[in-house]
C-alpha cells in the first residue's frame, strides 16, 4: 500500500509500505481522508515520545470497512463508512471502566502507538474493537466532512464541562480551527456573545469573516481586558476558553472571567514551561470553575457526527484545502504557517 512514513523530525516519505493484515479480532478500513492536526505538525517538526519512527501518524480519519475479523462482534458491515476513535484505553483500569479511555494511564492512541491514517489501509486493533472505538457516519455526512469529527469531538468534550447557556458571554483565545469550532459550538448552545482574541489578527479577521456574529479583538492594538469588560457591561466573561498554547491567555482568563464563571484550559502549554502564577482567591471568592480538557471519547464522536449531520457545524467553512497524500509535507508546513484552517489529505 501507499503510506506517508514518518522517519523523524522533518522527515516524511510517501512510499510503498507493507499492507497490514487483519487478524480475527480486528477490523481493517480503507482510509479515504485524514485531516492534519496541530499535533501532527508538532510531531513532524519535533517528534513525539509516543511515536517511534518509522511510523504512520494521522488520527483525524474516515474510511470504509473492508474486512472484519471472524471473532469480532460488531454491528458494522463491509462497505460502511466510519471514523475510528483515537484514544484506546487499557480497558481494565478504573478510568476505563468509567468510559474515560482518553485519561487511561496506559492510553495507546491511533496515529501514535498504533499506525494512523496517512496510509491507504489501517487496522482498528483488538482493544479498540472491544471498546467499540468507532462511529458510523450518518448517511448525509461524507467521508470528507467526517474528517472533522475527531477535532470537533475534542471541542465537545471540553464544552460538556462548561455548560454554556442562553445569553452567556464567551471569550475564546486562539483563532485556529479549534478556536472557531469552539465559537460555533458556543453559538449553537445559545451564547449571547462570542468574543475571539488572537495576536495573529489578520488571520483572525480572514477566517472570522466566514462565521456570523463573532466579535474579534486585536491584543496588539487594544487592551483586551478592558474591551471584554466594556462588551459585557462590566460583568466579564461567563466562559473563557484558551484554545492556544499561550501562558498569557491562561493568565488573562482570570482577569476577565465573571463571578461564577467557567474557564477551560483547552490548549496545553509546553511541558518545560507549563507553570503559571494564579491568585487562588479569585477562584475562591468569585466561585470560579477551572477545567482541563484532553482528547475525547466515543460519545463525543457521536455528538460531533450528529452536529455535522444536522448542519449545525458546516465543515466547508473549516476545510481550506484538500491535498493528495503525496503533498503531505507541504500540507503540514501550510498548517504551521497559519495560512489555512484545516487541510485534509485525500488518501
């Protein structure tokens, strides 16, 4: 089969690779699309501790079921279109028993530990099959549009904690695809205002024009804390989401959040620079809730598929470009440049 093989930082080669063999306990899919994630970009340029070259990365996947192991108990049929769930837990620990496979201390994810989607064929391994770590695409969701299910599922996982309600003022730091997914989902949940902040303001304006009703702020030319207060009648933000790996965003969240507000640290910080000073009296006296969010699980994938099916999320606004597998290196660099929202690789 043809595959994009990651051989180490800034080394990826599209070549013939051994087609995987589907065991009696596994499912094989023919990959149709795999979108490029920010984590793929970081892996390409810097490597990843869970990706051992040579490896096939990519985890925002859709494809067609082409083989089902004879010992597999599943409702799936040959020819159906699915998206596999990235996080695969051990299936035995307390978190896995609760369904939080993404938080399993021994998580082994597709596109990291297991071969991913930048290849013509891939295996859904036995632990994932046992966890039913896949979602059948609704009939009106194409495999191209379905490539957004994985990132959208992560946004849903985060917003499940936030309980966004009618008339909530929501502030989002970060104008990448995840930031805009947060914005659209917040609007669908009834947010009264959605304010987005990003120092790459030209980019924020360019892509923000695709979505209705957003308020865009430029931290390079205005005091964003004062502007948020002005825009919310001095009450502050009911919800703050930091959809970027920026300390300044996390720090500023505590300056703009309203009493009884909710903060989501969606974007992680670099592991060697991940500590910020926090005045915990703000949390205490104003009853602030601070949440983390990491990856997602099957229930979030299903909700994402349903949102796309109902067109509450329009994938065409997020997918800037579709490229062939041969151009994956160029696609990764484009994502890093910030000149696109989502690039999807057609396998």
